C-alpha cells in the first residue's frame, strides 16, 4: 500500500527542520500590520502560540522572504508564474498557511492601485485645469462611469466539498473583519439566488471559494470571472487532480493562467499519480514539504479489535457498537488545550469503504442506543451542516442552544433492524453524551474535526493514503486522539500491523 505514495527523502525532511527554526512566531513574518492585526482579532490566543510546521514552511516561501534556506526540487530563476506544492500532515493549519499570504498580497495590490489612481487623478486634474484656461467656452464632459464588473476576484480557492467551502469561508470571513477584503464562498449547497448575490455583489469580491464543477460551469457562461485572478489555491490537490475533479479543475486553471501570478497546491499526501502530473505540467514547482509528511502523528494512538474472536465471532456491527459503548462509558477526556478536565460530549467518526454501508451501520448503531447518523454525498445538506457543526467546532451559538439544536436536528430516526446474534429490537438503552458520524472518505478530506477524539476504522482502508486521512480526523492541532481498527477475517491484518509499527516508531509510512 505504501507504493501509492511518492517518496520524500529523509535528507529533505532534515533540511526542512533546520529552516523551520527561523520562524518562532507570527510576528517574525513580514506580513502587513493590518494582516497581523487580523490574526490577533480573528484568532484570539494564536499570538501566544508558535506557527505550525506547515505555516512555518509555507508562509515565508509564499511571501518571498529573502535568505530562506528551504530547498526546492527544481531550483530555477524566478518565472512569471510561481507554483508551489504545500504538502503537510493533517491538522497542521494549511488553510491559514495559504490564506495569510493571499490576504497580504491583496492588500499590497490595493495599496499600489490606490497610489496609481491618485497619480492618474492628479495628472487628469492638472490637464483639465490647463485645458480650461485655454478654452473658457468649452463644456465640461459628462462624468465617466467607473463601474467595474464585480465578478472579477483576485484569488480563487478550490476545494472538493461544500463542507470545505463553508469551513474555509469562515476562516477567511474572520480575517476580513479587520483586513477588509470581500469573500464569496459558493457551493451546490447554496441556492442560485445566494450564489448570484455573493458572486456578483455591487461591492465586488476579492476571494472566491468554490468547488471546481460549480465554478467551471459559471466561468463557461461568464468567462471574465477569471480574467483578474492572480492567486489560485487548489486545496486537497490529491482529490481535485484525481479522475473525478480533474477536468473541471484543469479547465479553471487554463482559463486563469494568463493573469495568474501564484499557484498553490495543498495536500496531506503526495500520491504517485499527483507526483507524475506535477512533474509533467509544473516541472519547476517549488515543493514545500513538512518533516512529518506521510507520518501519522505520535499523539494519535492506534488500537486493533480482532472481530473474529469472542464475543463478536465475525460480527463487525456488534464489535463497532461495543467499542463505541466502551468509549462512551469511559471517563471523560482531559483536554489541556482548552483547559478542561473533561470533554462533556464524546464525538466519534466511524469510517466505512462503501457509501451504502454508512446507512446500514448507522441504523444498526441506533438500534443499540447510540446517537449515530450517516454522512455521505446524498445526505440532505441542511442535515449535513447541523451534524458537522458539532464535530468541527463551527457553532456560533451558546452551549445550551448548540446542545438543543444538536438534539433536535441531528438526532436520527430509530430504525429497528433484526440482529441474529443479539436481541436489538425493543432495546431501550441509550448511550448519553456521545455522538457518532458514519461516513466514507468524504468525511476524511480537509474537514477540521477539532472536537473528534476517537476514530473507528470499520473497514481497513484500501490504501495508505486513506489511512493517513482517516486517522487525521483526530489528534488535530496538537490534541491527542485515538484510532481503532476493526480487523475481520477478510481484512489485511499485515497492513494494519505495518502501519501500527510505523506509528510506534514515529516514522513516515514511506
């Protein structure tokens, strides 16, 4: 399974570690004062933390800091289009790593344009005064319309799902209150009216956050929308340059290329197909790789449940339900980052390989008294948002309101399923203070599940890439987490053993 990943030499990892020591705080970065103020206002407490590995590696490079010691695989002279691959472990703050340089660039461009406009206005005023003296009988010309097509953003951020559009949009919006730039997060979850209102606002828009299929369809009928783009981010690049998203992603990239100055690809893994694509199309791309890429953080522990043994006898559903009950009944989790002794509501993500299994497994868990809900592409968007809110920490309401809303909106309808191995129907037991999402890899890409402490791999992942992304839903931003793999008779126990040993040694999976 490791062969699906591109190799990163350990010599490269060591050199990156040395370069990261140059940045100890956000104040060490040459960001504009307005952007520094936006960081402190939008992300309270962040000024007391050191930047994450991905932020230490990416922000200086994207800002063009001189004297940096980071090496690129293809060092060349500066070209018209600067391209970067930011490959960093899950939960390391990649969104902020590319957003801050983009906001900084937007504000600098605005300042330059304001100076140029001021000079032009001064020249025009002088010419008009001179002309007025020469011909006192000439009529003044009517005022020129300075209206500009509002749907011409400076930056485009592409993400694979509507949930990620919302998540990145919230981070950008929080920065915009102080830095004063306009964002337009749009996805298929929005109505056409909302999309038009955000995208074609009278005040214009600076940053558009969207999924590739939606933006490609809009650009087809409104080609000018990509005519002023100077910065483009392709987040979760291993997904957006895979077979499903690749046509629409490359179409947007081609339309924006004439004006594009900086291209940033982000991913938590570098699959071989992505490595090959970049070598063919962007041979001079700067590679910004963190030392722990392709390594599951040591703060995440991995346990194994042998489903073939007693008392499960091959019944994976029963093993999953029993594991969740054990977690729910255990003592509360200590959370040092939040200064709490316990985490009141335990949130668990269960990963399956097939979409149909999300419904089947979640329904079984409900019959066992567990508050579980399926999450896949066909789930109602409103229900998706309500469920994910409590798992990503994006609620804006008070704690009581969130608990009430979570109970009313995300509580699944009980479906009785007969289980031959145990009497489930009529079961009145209920596991309190525990919420479960059953999902496929849709829930493993980019979503910042900061509240999740436990991940259960109902199915053994097909590839190492899936292992990294699924286990990356816990242990985010320095928090501790635990993963549990349910290994059945037909599963690759040797692969699980290999991944577990690599985690124990703190090594990358390749």
